[in-house]
C-alpha cells in the first residue's frame, strides 16, 4: 500500500476519516496512507477527560463534597496518546486562600483503563488472590493537603466565591510512576511531568 508523502518523503499521520470508502491506516503525524486514490479528510484525535456527574465548567454536585457524602466523582477518558502505559491523576484548587490546594491524587493507573468509578477515591479495593484474574491494579495513593491518602472534595471557605477544581489526567510512558504506595499529590504531578505523553483536564466549580 503506497503512503502519501510530501516532497517525496514518506510521512506519519493523524487518524483520518474516509470520505469515499477507501481503506485507511491510522498513523501519527501528517501524511495519510490510503488505497484507491479516494479523497480523505484528516482529523486529530484529542485526549479528553469527562465526568457523567458534571460537565466541564459545571458545578460539582454536593454529594462529591464534604457537605454531603464526599465521594470521588466518576471519571471517564478517551483517545490517550499512542504509547501510553499508565495514567496519573491529580485534583487541585488554585483558588484556595493559601495558594493551590491539592485534594486528590492517584498513580500507577493501568494504561488499559478508560474510567474510574464513583467512590474509588476512598481506597481501591485490591486482593492479591483475585487481582491477577480481574486485572485490577494496585493504585498508588496521593497524600492530599489535608494529610489524607484519599479523596477530599471541594471545601471552599464560606463566602469566598467560586472555586475551580482542576481534575488533571496525565498519560505516561511508564507502567509504574513509583513503586512507593503513597506520594504527596504535588510530587505525583512533578514526577508525572517527566514521563508525560499528553494531558487531559476537566474543571468543576463549587462555592458555599
């Protein structure tokens, strides 16, 4: 199958969308491989993060805060970069009175995952006898700025206005960011930046 090229050199390409029914191969950067000479339209896949519980820029429901159940919200992601072997997640509030406040962190999230269920922030349930069968990874836990190795939801001071909570998911080129069972949330992100292939972000708001 001949590859499309520029200047006589074979290129790599983004995923492309077929217009006239041609066979197409997903590539990485610009030129697109096709057969049959049909015209095509190239589209770049975007690594994205979302939650069924709230939209990007939307208000975080109270059940995901200490005002109610303080559960971690469900999260879903799609189209991570090619070569992703694991993920790391942090949640931070840059509007806190004392500066950026870290609420949650997880790392060593296996590359096959596409979601985190509601409530997982209170501790992933793992079992050495069943993990191999269910392919449930042993998640590394971030120590938040409350000093807790778990999720602690939005808790802005009353009357302090709207706070923005950044859920940041890093796609990494390593299967394990650290073998340590716990790290500070700030250190998770510092370590992740050294292995980052891409980043997706979801922002929720909350006020009291």
